[in-house]
């Protein structure tokens, strides 16, 4: 893996982009992809074509090899060595290079629509040509039905050649062509268990290459004399059918009728000279890691035993090579899965760490926000308390003085202060025209008045400074004043006077409230 990374690191930017494009299509390892791209001059299209179709001979390498041909040295051998070589031949011979099995895609004729005016002028000629062609094919078909003794030689030779004019056979898509072949095969030879591939040869070729299987290609000519006997006695024999069906043999069966365009192209590319024709195709890793080759051709009629024996020998001969490729791909897949699992575990761990960091940040932000809110509330409470104290100082200086003893227009009020205030019971006189709020202000500022009387005034009072009312502050009393019998609550208002609400005198109590917004009623 380290060597592969070093090779990728030494590539240029354009070469690395070509390597990434090639790997995305072929899913091949970099150590195998780089040499193939180098042989393809870093052309991605050529490299992909070589991967699927196999690599042919390299003209440049052959020319260089031709310039450096080793000279033949004289061979000296005794008579005894010659005789021993004839009696005991070499045990094994080097495997002969197989023919390439290209990936064949059906080619359809591209027609261009002519201008409508030209088509209108040539329409009579087209109708005449189609009528003449139909009449000729009908005449030719009638001649083919004549006995062989009186049949014209041209018709006989054309029928025995194995190829037929396919202009009357409609060209279909590869999957539809395969379905038509299977349907015609079953209609002609009866229901069977042959597992024909339901698709084109290109798809079967790709599947065999991807899953490392053998591809058995069978080409049939319905007009050939040996076709019926080959199918009935050889191809449909139970031994051959069971061998092809056996999943352990890893065989993909594809069949084609040479009357179809795709099968005709296959016959031309596979050099089919005689029917029936069978070809066994598989990967040839010793000749190229991605090369598909024809490892066996079975041409002409033969017995089922011979056909099966040839198939078995070829499968066993090349099966070990395919097992090695499967093992290598399995190891690569295991390595990829392991890397994928490691990457997934790393991503999960990273996600957990990110979540923990996010939670810590959110907790820190929430704590900071709570601390900031508490600090703001404390500052607001301190400011409020400061303004409250400032208001009390200011309001104490604004209290109306107590009327003289002989004044008749007064209201005598007896107040029972709260137990925690330490004041007990107070008696004070107020002017009758004093507002009710004056009574509340007296109770609120009583502690300051008592401190002033006791000589414990604060610095502001001693200095004689004039204290102003705090700005943006509305004082709220935390107590209420009420009479006991009958119970009447006197609100702190400036709109009513003490004389109007209380009269000449009154026994009142000061009640502390849990909240400053509590309301009472008369």
C-alpha cells in the first residue's frame, strides 16, 4: 500500500485526475491501474476500452523486439540425445496465447432523414423497389421449397453456406433479441433447462468479467444441416445440460441466431467458419490482468461425450487461474471493507467528539448567560435599592411637619407598626387636608426620622446636602394601612385627604405585603 501511495504521489496533476476517472469506472487498484494507463499514454478512454475488451499486441513493443532479434546459435547434439528426445518428449509445453474475445455491442445502421420535398419526389421509386424486393423474396422462398434434385444451384449453395439475408428480420434491442432467440429455440426444440442469459453478449461479457466466470457462446444457423442434430443429441443431452447448469462450474450461457445482427457480428469477430459453433471465454490473467480470451472453440457436429469432455478440460485448465483472481479480488474487497469500516468508525468517533464539544460549548454558553443574567439582576437590584434609599432620604425631607397641639383641624392617628420594626405603637397628628399618601410616607421614612431624633443621621443629613428625587423611579410601598373594625384598607393616594377618609381620629395597623403589587379595597 505504501508503494502504491508513493507511485500516486509522483504523478502529475493531470495524471492523477486520469487515474481517479479510471478507478471510478473500473474499480481497479492503483497498483494495477497505473501500468495500464502508462501503456495507454494516460488516455482514459483507451485504458477503459483495454480493461473491458482486453489488450491486443503492442505495435511499438513488437517493433522494438524485432530490432533486437537474438541470433540463432548452432545446436550440437549427439545421436543418443536425439533418440532420447524422441522417446521421452518434454513433460509440459508453454501455454499457447489465446485469441482475444472482444466486447461486442450491436451496431445499427444510422439513417438520416432526407428533405421532405426530395422524399416526395423519390417516393414512387421507393415503392417500386419495395414491391420488387417483396416479389423477389417470395420467388426465392418458393424455389427453396423445391426438392434438392431440381432446386437451382445458387439457392442450394446459399442455403448451405449458413448465412442468410437478414434484411427481412427486424432488429431489436439486445434483451429483446435474447428473448426472441429463447422463444424460437423452445418452439423448435421443446422446453429445456438450458440457462440462456437474458441479455446481449456485451452484458454477458461484462458479467463474466466482473464475477470471474466462464462465458459459453453458442452460435446457431437454423438453415445448417447439422444444427438440429447437434442441439437434440449434444447440446440438450442431460449430461451437458447438468454441467452447464451446475453453479459450481461458474458458466454463463449465451446463445444467438446468426440471422440476428448481434450474433452475425459475434460470428465475424470470433472467426466462426463452420456451424454449429461454441466458444468458451474467460479471463486470462497470465496474458493480461483484464484480458478476456477465447480459451476453447468447439466447431461442427460432435457427440455429447466429446463436447462435455472438451468443456470440462478447458474449465479445469483455466479454473485455477480464475480461482487465483477470485482470491485476489476477495482480499482486495476485504481490505476495502476493512478500510471502509475503519473510516466509518473514525467518522462516528469524530461525530461523537464533535457532539461532546458542542454540548460543552452550549453548557458553557448557558452558564455564562445565566451568570450574566444573575449579574444583571444583582446590578438592577442594587440600583433599585440605591434609588429606594435615595427616595427615602428625599421623601423624609418633604414630610409635612406635625401640627401644633392646639390646632383643631387635625387627624389623630394611632398606628400599630409591624412586629419586626421595633416601633410598637405610634401616635401622630396630621393635617386634615394632608393626602393619604403622607401617612404612608411617614411610615416608610419613620426609621430615618427616629435615627435623626436619636442623633444617628447619615452623612447626607449631617452635611445638609439637598437630596434630589431619583430619576426614572416610582416608589412602591411594601405595606398597607387598614382599620380593624370595620376593616377598611386605605390606599396610598394623593387624590384623597386624611380628613375625608379617616375623619378626626383612627386606630390603624400597618400590614406587610408579600409583594408590592398586592391590591386591597375599601
